[in-house]
């Protein structure tokens, strides 16, 4: 699906003191697409997400949201979601729905992420993976036009991780603009419509998995990663 972007970052820079974290980053997220940001640890992925969310101001550049004016334009799952431990899973969803003055639809929200059978279980009794799935469910409460997920598969077993990405891909297919950061290249290759490779604070290359494979003579997204991230890093070490 090709549509105009709903969330755009242009010429984004960010510095912590003298440390440059992002340098001239351009990114656009469109409705109906799942866009994935991948790259090594410490390369600025979470900082970029926080800037796009409006949680952090860039040193330079601008962010534009061009979607509808709704109570919750962007849903968000941080790397470490935190919920009231005494709430049940269903009560957690109902709490977030009430904040938005939306119908709770807890059963639908929990079934979407495979937690229907855990509706009456307290958050403190949920596994780390189940709490992450609950985080995905809450981030989609209110059907936000944009949904942002920082490492949604972190801490999940392979089956749960696949289910999580299936949920995100389903939301994209329904018209949501979905943006994720992830280290799981196999899931990104399988589900992402566009991939943005970020390294040392800059966008190295971006495109669909197929376009990136063609451009680098690669057969898998891991080989693309090797070509645009690991091999240049190895050359820098040799030159140093």
C-alpha cells in the first residue's frame, strides 16, 4: 500500500552534551505499512522513537504528524512497560480505555495478543513475556492512527514473538501506521514493509526487504545487515 506519510521526521539531530546520537535522520511512516528500524545497540533507535513520539526534543530538525486529530494519535510500547501490579489484565485494558473515554472491549484487546485466557490474572502474576503482550494490547487501545513499538519481541519465546509481529502486521493491514525497532531480523524480514538501517546515529539505507536485498546482492536481511553494518564497522576497526 502506497499512501502519504502520516508521521515524518526530517533532518533530525540529537546530542547529549558533546555526544552526537542522531545525525541528519530522515524517516517517514505511512498508514498501512509496518516500518522497522534496525541497527546495533546504542545506535540511536530508542532516541529516534522518543523524538518521533514527542517525548524528546531534537537538537535540530522537525517532526510532523499529519493524521486526524484524535485523543490518542500515537500508541506506544516502551522497552520496559510498567503497569499497576494489582490490576488484572482486563482491568489494565479497561483503565487505559477509560483514560481515552473509549469502550473497554477488553476481550477483543486481549484476544488480539493471545491473552484472552489471562484476562483475570493479576499483572504481578504474569510472565515478562505476557506483560509485554499486555503492553502491545494497551498501545492499541483507542485504535490510534500510529502505533510505535520499541523492541516488541524482547523477552518473548519464538511463538509469542511471531504472534506479536502478526498482530502488528494485522494492524498495518487495517490501515495503521506501525513503527517498530527490533533486533530480530528474521521477523522483520517476514513482516516489515519497509526497513530503515540505522548505524552510528545515521540512516545507512532504507527500503523494502526485497529492495535492500537487490541493492546489496543479498539473499536475506541478515546478509544486508552484514553488508551495510558489520563489514563497514570491521573496516573502520582495521583502518584505526
